[in-house]
C-alpha cells in the first residue's frame, strides 16, 4: 500500500501544485502593488489580509480536488481505501506547505515594508495576533490545524456533490443547516466553536482535532462505495 499511496500523492501533487503556485503568485503581486501604492500615499492607510483569500482558495481547492483526482486514481488501479489514506497524508502536507508559504510571505512583506519605510500598510494573517502572546510553534501548529480543518471540510463537500449530485447534495446541506435551528444542536455547535477559538478563555486544541476527525469519518463513509462517475457532470 505504501507504494500506491506514494504514487497517488505524486499524482495529486502534480495535478494541484500549479494551482497553489498560481494563487500565491497572483496574491503576492496584489500585495506588492498595494504596498507600492501605500508608499506613494502616506496620508492613507491600506489594510490587506492573507486569511480570507487563503480560506476561499482552500475551499475551492478542496472541492475541486475530489473531481480532479478521485476518478483518475481509481481508474489507474488504486483502491478507495488507498485513495483515502493518500488524502489524509495530502491534507497534512497541504497544511504544512500553506503554513510555510504564509509565514514566509508575511515575513518577506514585513521586511520589505521596513526597508521601504512604509508605515501606513497593515496586513492581517492567520496568527498575527497570536505571535504576541504564544510561542512560534504554537501559532504554526494552530495555523496548520486551521488549514487542515478547512481542506478536510471542503473535501467532504466535494465528495458529497461528486457522489450525490447537486440535487441530493443540496438537500443534504439544507437538512444540515435546518438542524442548526434545533436548540440542543445549536448549543453544542456553539460550544465547539467557542472551544476552538484560540483567543477565548475556554480554548481546547483537541476540539479542532475532533471536528477534523468527524469530517474525515464522514468523507470515508461517502467515498468508500462511490462511483467514479461524477454525478454532476455525469462523466
């Protein structure tokens, strides 16, 4: 199985690496342009963030990853179990890579900002406020967990739509949203969110792991008997 997982990871990396490079390249160009603009407009304050673009990219990336890899890897002879193990490893690697790029980008921007003497440019990151109160390893770990949570959740969404199509997939999400209006469920979800907030007094890091675990279990339940035919495009 090790060799199959390795081959699957190579296929996934080859298929998706360009998307990651293109996203960060375009975003860095935007940041550089606005940093340059800030240097010419000292009386104004320009604020940017790596959080929202990274979240949007990861959500879209995860949803598309299922469609772009699952049917082809299965056709090449891999089992669904091996594919799922490959996805688990890929989530970890993705979180590490995105965190490293995010941290490196933030550091580079700060150095460039200091070098240009631009004081009216602010950039908000996943852990910008955490670095003032927590060790670096804790902030890195939290950012990696957030990326893992977003990617695993978007993969679950992608698997639901891949297997069931828009109609049934949309119905599943409608039921899930409707359940949030049931008070006991809403209270439990609220408690989980509070306990996942690192800024809150009740922060418990294991709650992030619980949510990631649930999304992965649901993903396996959906993908283990899934057809390789996309129920949206019917291909």
